C-alpha cells in the first residue's frame, strides 16, 4: 500500500481563503493607532496619574501599567472616542490594587527609634494646682460658681446646666464666660497661664 505524497504542485492548487482581517485588527494598524493615541493624550493622562500618587515616578509607572492594560484590550474597545475614560478607570483600578497590596517595609537601623518620653507631672504640683483652682472657684459669686461646677466639674452641657438651674442657655453661656474671665485674672492661678 502506498501513501499519497503531496507535491509542491498540489500545494499550489489548494484554495487560498479570501478573508482578510479588517485593517483595525491588523497588528501594524493596531500599534499605529495606539501609538498616536498615547502621543496625543499622554500628557493629560500623566496629569491624572500624578493626581493619584504623590511620587512622580510612581505616577509614570501607574500610567504605563494602565496603558499596557489598554493596549491588551485595544481590539475589544468598541468606541475609541471613550478611550480616556477607559484609561482613567484602568489608572484608578490599578492604583486601588496597589493600595490594597501595600506593605509596611521594615529596615535595620543603628539606633532604635524610641518615643520621646514626656516627664510625668509631679503629683504634689498637681494637688497644689487643684487646690488653687478650687479656692478661685469658691471666690466666685454663688450663681456663677454653681454654673462653673455643673459645667466643668459635673461635665453637664449648657442645656443641662440651664435646665438644672431653671435659667436660659444664654444666661448659662454669659455667666460662665464672666466666671472664666474672673478665674483668668485670679493671682493665685497666674502660674497656670
């Protein structure tokens, strides 16, 4: 039994498909139209990328990644008039992905960064200040003293203080303001200022 062998003459006789892809899908046309788009819109898109990142180098990388995604999808994008929106969405999605994947870098250093310690206040000085403040409050007229105590020692709001004392909120505000003015002028409290 013999096996048929194809000769070059029989290959030439094979029908050639008459279908040719549209110019839009031809690799050279695809590259050409994409390149012209990037040349025309690159500066505007770079400004958008810079608004998404603080570092200009990161913005360039971000734009390059978004343009790569756009190039891969170039043939699937039906309306090339809406390319800016497509690229901007790619910029935003890429930046969001980068943000989600961010990590905290650790690095070795010669000295450990220790937080600055604020010296704790001396309890004796705090007690002296507390006593001086209380003596100054006790010098206030009864009504002002009551309002200051309710507002700052009992931590009531202006409305609650007004309700407890049976006065208006405006009365509480003005009386407390005058009382604080007197406390600021008290000579015993001068070191506090």
